[in-house]
C-alpha cells in the first residue's frame, strides 16, 4: 500500500493532536475494535485520508466519522467530500443503536435509520483507505440531516 495513503484517526483525547496513523486493513480492524471496547463517550472516530488534498489553509477537504455501538452491533458512517457533500450511511428503519456517538467525549447527533452492521462499517472504512479517500461503494448513502431535516451548515458537530 502507498505510504502516502494512510488514515489519520482521532478517537481518544490523546489523539486530537497526534492522530493514530493507519495504513493497513488490520489497522482499521484494530481501531474499530478499540472503539467497540473503549470507554464511554469514546465510541466514534474522526478519520482523514492523507491521500486527499488539503484546502488553501491546510485543512482537509473531507471528513469521515465512524461511530460504533457494541451493544447493538451496529455503527454509522458520516462522510463529507467536496464532490458529494455530507452523506450518512443508510440502514433499515429503527437501525440506530443510539442517536449520539462521541469522539473523545464530543457528541455527534445522527439521523435515525442510519445504523449498519459492524462488518459493513469495517468494509466501508477499509474501502475508504484503499481508495485513497473516495466514497465507499459498499455502503448505501443519503444526504446527512437529523431525521430527514437538511443540515443548516457544514458543521456536523452542531456548533460545538
């Protein structure tokens, strides 16, 4: 795998300044396992691809959020790309294990019916890695919005 094609993963407070770098499918499995087994309010990750461009001021042009719920064995993906806008995974009605996930204790509210099985979460993140940060085709997506309402702005942290 290309050395420049890695994921920068932030899910614990310590990772906010120094992200975990992942370059293999096994690394993806390890960080998802860590989320599943982790402390309360550390059940989601902020993921960036080093293969994607940065905008003028050095910020990434994209964001992937990975949330997992070990109790219900489902998770949620949110992906924002300039070519697609902000998208969320599509699951069956009532599929969310919960409506809030947390990256290092910071909450992310998710729309209902966006939960998908953990194996599909793993597959989607691995595809995001192997494709250099492109939209994973193994996931069904819809525009991001809480319960069908459009997002008012591009800040999925809800102003936090």
